[in-house]
C-alpha cells in the first residue's frame, strides 16, 4: 500500500470531519482538500530531495534559521565539497524511500493552526553504510536490497485561512536527513584513510625533536600508519568483550577512527562496558593515539560513564573543530537534566568544562501552552564550575558548533533550541561494530 497516498487520504477524512464540528476553537471550512494536497506535495518534495520544493510549501523567509537548515540538509554539493566525492545519487535514493503516516489522534486544530504529529519511515541506511563496499554502485545496490526501515516521529504545523495554507513549522527534520552528513565505508573516499604516496623513505638525523629518526615531512607515513593500525587492532582485541557488550546493550556502533589532532595519523576511539555484568550499567569512552616517539599506541583520554542506563542520561555527542575535541554528555533523571561539555585541546588537556542544568516545572495555567503541552524550563549555566550568564554559555557552545569539522559520534536528540543544533548540518564520521572495525583497520596494515 502507498503510505503517502494513504496518509493524504487520511488527512482529507480528518479535516473533513472537522468541518462538521470543530477542533478547539476553530471550524475548518473549505480548505480541507488544499491541506491534504499540501501534505502530499511535501512528501513528494522530500522524495525528490528538493529543498526549493519543500521551502515553496512553507512560510519561511530566507533569513530564517529553518530556511537555512532545509537548504543545508538537502545540499546536493555537500559531499563533493566536503569529501571530494559526489554522494548525490546515494542521497537521492535514500530520500526516495521516505514515507509518512499518521492517524486520527495526531491532528490538533486551534485558531487557524493545524498541528499534525507524523511518523516518517525511511530505509535503514545506517546499517548499509556500516558495511564496507567497493564502489558507489555497489552501495546503491545494497541500499535497494535493504528491506529494513527505521522510523522517526516529527510534527508539521500548518497556518492559514480559507484556501491559503502554508507549512509554518517542520519539527525534527534534521534526524530524518542525517544520512546527508554520514559517510559510507568505501575505502577510496573514507577520510580516515589518507592517501599514501609511494616515495622512498628519507633518513633524518636523530635529534631532540625526532629522536627515532621519523621524518616529520611524512615520507614514512605509510609505515607509521601501518604500525598504528597494528597497535589499534591489538587494543581492540584486548577490549573485545567490553566493546561487544556496548553493541548488545546500547544498540550502537561503538568504534571509530579519525584524525582528531590533525597529525595525519588517525586516533582510535571506542566505548567499552565498565563491568563484567551481562547488562552493564555504564560504559567509558576511550581514545588511543599512536606515538611515533614511543612507537606504540597510548590511551590519551578516557571519559567514564558517558553511556549509562539513566532515564534521560547517557546521551552524548563527540565533535572536533580541528583545534578542540568537545565531549558532550547528559546526566540526570526525569525531572532534572545536566548537559556537560568538556573541551580538550590537541594535547588532550581539558581546557574548559561547560554545563547547563534544566529543572522542569509546570508553569501556571494562564501561561501554559495547550497546543504544545510544553512546560517551562529553568536553566543554570556554568563554566569550570562557576555560574555564567546564558548568553555567554550559548555564544561559546555555538562557536564550537560553527567551527566543527567533524561529528565523531552522536546519540543525542537535538532540538532547534539547543546550541549544538548546528551539528546536524556538519559531516559525521561513521562508527562501526567491532567486527567491521577490525576488518577495516586491518586493511591499513
């Protein structure tokens, strides 16, 4: 059954039913068919991966952040400009699999505004991206063979009168289009595998700076990368059980490889369970870097408890600006939430620690928003343990976000109110399951 057509027909029925009575304080009149047609046109535009078509259905202006976000999510030049490889055919195919559905309980109408809670379905591209393949054509074939889908819940707000309806807000579209910022495991385009130039090694005289004779110009890069990969495989094997527990308990890919410090040798990072229990309550982030001076991989950073089984805690974002690594994680339970962001320089020293703590309280009846059901959020902001103003906090975090070069990993539902929201439009490094990680890193030896 065509879910898009079924959803559109459902909306016709829903809104027509509204014309016989009313939703809230508003009686829908002659606009019912237009609203249904608008919804179907919206899904068509998503399927066509056409930002201009989506924006043509909205009331957004060019200087609105939402307008810019949609342009970024569906930028056909992004992959070419970022990685030098045109992934547009891949993005177009994934977008073509999007469907949208809702039922009679999902529509709210009040004072000329319709709010529709929707469920998007899309091919499970993430599982396909995690499997190494030899070419772009093979990747698209694998996507077409993928029968599994994943679902995302979103919300559309329509505003208008009579026959003039527009989409005035699209919520949670960033998660649906996360595939546009992800990179599949295709060795020739993966940024964690730098180009190796076959040149004769150049001997350098040992000195205080290069006591091992390593040529700092990179003429022995291939040999150094091979040694690093060999050590990384040994580290993964030593932590195999704890890494695989994270896969099974938390349902995420726990291993990544990326050049965080910019020295051309990628760092290994992974999550490992903290105890031997079958259902471990927490996991630690470990980062290893290969030291040319010492000749082996060293653990340069560990962040304990970054994953845990709290009600709203255990979410994280890892992102790199090229000069800093930011590790953001959540702590707390249902009624309190503390978002902590630790900032490290390329020598792995912590230079800053930001936090925002939210205490959720139901606001008084006169101020309570019946359309959204949202409660007030009272925040406290700190820098290195000292209270700071909201503006200082937001400005600092948005600066890191804007300068981000790569999102290394994320399990964090971002809203447009979050200062890290701009990360949704940044390139994202692929993390792998244990087996695929070992297979890929082995290919570098």
